[in-house]
C-alpha cells in the first residue's frame, strides 16, 4: 500500500495508452491522420476535424510555460503539500497540458522553456509533470 494520498488517474479505454506510456517515462499524444494535429487530452475523435484516424506517437516532452498559478492553500488534506505550481504547458507539438511544474517560485516566467518530468508516485501510477529545461 502506497503512502500517496492525492487522487490518482483512473484510465479509460481512450486514455489508457497515455498513462501506460507515462509509466514507461514516455510522453505520447494522439496524432490525427486526418489533419495532422496533435491532441490532448485523449479523445475518440479529433477535436479539429472529427476524424477517428488517431494514432499514438511519442512527442518531444519540450514546451514552454503558457500560464501558471501558485496554489498556497490545500483544498483538501490530500493537497497539504501546498504551495505548489499548477501550470499550463504548451508543448512544441501544439497542445496545452494542465500539469504541475516543479520549480521554485523565483524561477517562474511565462514563456520559459520546460521539459517533461515523470513522477512515479506509486508502483502503478506515474504522473506527467514538468520542470525548467
Ligand atoms: Zn484532425
């Protein structure tokens, strides 16, 4: 039994490849065969062209800090590790992910380059976070 007390992902048939890739420390996104766009979050159809011709592809894990906030008060007992950085990262491939950025407050700057970081929070769960590049 893990000591980790925050909510954990519950993969659906659609999102399972994303979480399985994260466990292997790979960032994978759906890539649309219809329009060529990358998609996040996982979906059964492309939100740009509605194609269901989607394939999972490994992406760079590089991007930039699009926006962030610093969470200073725990919303529940599970988040008692506040303060932490809740961020939106824009990947080089285009999609924006809501994530945690592991960085000191003084480091934070909109547009700063970031890179993916895989946090193995339990033996079965790896979370996708980011850190300064
Ligand atoms: Zn598409």
